[in-house]
C-alpha cells in the first residue's frame, strides 16, 4: 500500500512547538489595515496556537 502524503498547504502554514502543540499565524493582517487599530494589528502579528479541540484534525493533515 502506498504511503500517506501529508498536506502540502498545511505543512507551509503550521509548525510544531517543543511540546507538540501546533503554532499558527493570525488571519486578517494582509489588507484593509487602515480601519484596524494599532493594538489589533500589533496582536495579529504574533503567532497563536491551534485550539486543542481542532488539534486532532490537523494531526491527520500533517502526518505522512
């Protein structure tokens, strides 16, 4: 049986932390920034974590 392929799009968007959690980037920081406050834009620059309820779904995409 052939090997499972990991999802190429997911590989580019998510990375693992040292403890095995998934790191992600925030959305809504690419355009129409004039209507967003400095505080909101500053916080969108920081990375976030995938919620634990969604983690199993992304593990399937990244296995391979």
